[in-house]
C-alpha cells in the first residue's frame, strides 16, 4: 500500500514545491508529483497546506525525556531519547556517550549494536565523545574519565564501524594520527573536540582523516595572534564539517556568523548537544553524580559551567533564522542535508527525492513541529 501526502508545500532541500504530492511506498519516497494519483491501493493524508521538509539529523545527543545515555547505556534509553527528540523534528540521531570508563563504553557500544539490529526508529549510529580528550578543555566531562588511548582502545572503538554511521570526538594531541587514521579507514567519522591542539597538530589530524569539528568554538583552543588553534584551523579548512550549538548561550552570534562566512556552504551543521532535560519538566537534574540546573534555556553545573544544552533541533533552526539572519531554507539544510553529507548518508537522507528514505518533518508557518515520519511511519502511528 502507498501513502500519499498531499496538499502541502514540499521543501526538497533544493527548492520549495507547491501543489505537489509525495508518494511513499515501503518506507521510501517513490515519487513527487503534481498529477492525480492513479494507483488504487493507497492512503491519502491531506496536510492542509503545511510545509514538509527533510527530517532533522542530529549528530550529538546526550539524552532526552529524563534519560541520559551515560547513566543508562541501553537500547531502552536509545528508544526513549529518539522518541523525545522526534517531537522536535529529529528523525535521525546519534546517541552520544561522553567520556566514561571502558565498561560503560562497551555497554553503550553493545546497546548501539542492538539498536542497529532492531532498526530502532530514529537511531542511525553512535557518537563516542571522549574519553581521549584534553583535560584542560574538559567542559563538563568528568576529569577522572578522560584518558589516553591504551593498546585495547582501537579494537574497542573500531567496533562502531559496524553500527550505521558512527562518529568519534577526540583531541589529536591525545589520540595520535595513527589512531585517527585507523578509525577513519574503518569509515568512522572522526571529529576534533575538547582539544587544546595547536594549528599544526590540527592540520596533521585533518590529513590523517579527521572530517569534523565538534561544537565549534566550545572546548577547543581559540584563534590567537600566533596560533590559529583548533578553531582557526576549522575555519580555514574547506573540506571538514563543523557542528554548532545555536542556542544563544554556547557561542556568540558573531562567531557563528564568522563560521558561516568562512566555511564553504554546506559545512556548518546544527547539533543540539542536548541533555536529558529535553522533553522533560524540572529544574534540577543529575549528571553522573553532579547536580546540574536548568534555567532560561541553559543547563549548567553549580559553578556555571555549561553542561550540554537544553536545545531542540527545531529551536536550533529557529535561532539560526532569527539570530544569524539565515534564510529558512538554508537553516533547514543545516539541520538535515549537511549532517547527512557529513555522515555520507546523503544518498538516502537529507532530501525529499525519489529513492530517499521517507524521513520527514511537518511544520506550520511558525515552524512548530506538527508531525514526523520515519521510513514512512507517522509519529502517531509508531508503536
Ligand atoms: Zn562536548
């Protein structure tokens, strides 16, 4: 049976079409047409003129709905986190484990393997953010969990190459170019973050296979007079992608505007770096034994250190439009097409086109999320 979404505006990632319908079969988009549909066996949904866009892809999500992946690295957590973010337009995400011990990392990898096998809706891979980071740029990561690679680290991390599109955030001054190359050769996306590396060290890491920068400007060496640092190298390099947290708290809008001017179009993508607070009420939460507090769209420890974000993807899109003066279509691409390209999934995600997975978000004129589809299944029809 086909599903036909009709009477909608369609932002394909390239252009916005009106008076077209999307025909979906077996979870994939098979046609975008303005003709009358002639197939007999189909269900038609009238979208009342609202906008359909490619579902959002978030490469950095620590938690949601009260569930923090580090606290409970299980398939059940992955399901809860994916469902929580789906309400805000995310149809693909990478649950993100911040620096933790080997046992917890192993559990998270096993949970991700299982989620991949079960095809948990919304799950497309795992992100290991640490523990091979620089303590001097630890942010909210626990100092005692940050370490250097051991002889077992590569085998542990290489397992994630079997799990969809997965990524690792590391500091190249801690995990060397051989380590980076070994991961990149397995198809794992390697991103620099929580790093105090020099410009030269960052350059070498790019040559070894690094293709991304994690939460650009946050927890990395900045551009200074005699060393462009990680941030300067990220801005200079035309090939890599930068994840940015556009919540008005993590980065000054002017710095984000610089990044958008300096990087080629398509190389800056939105991430939430969301904590378990997203999709949950309350003002005080636990982060691996540390109390964290939510107020005014921020999540911080008692001393004011930002502890991930309270951001949703749709709010990141809205902030990009309102704070950075980016047009709506480009902001939507930053939340879908560009992360798909970073993950090398842009042959099946990030666009509304024949052959693509029917991962879609339905938005009203104020960009409120009305519904999502993952592989052609609407949120309200999901089990
Ligand atoms: Zn981080």
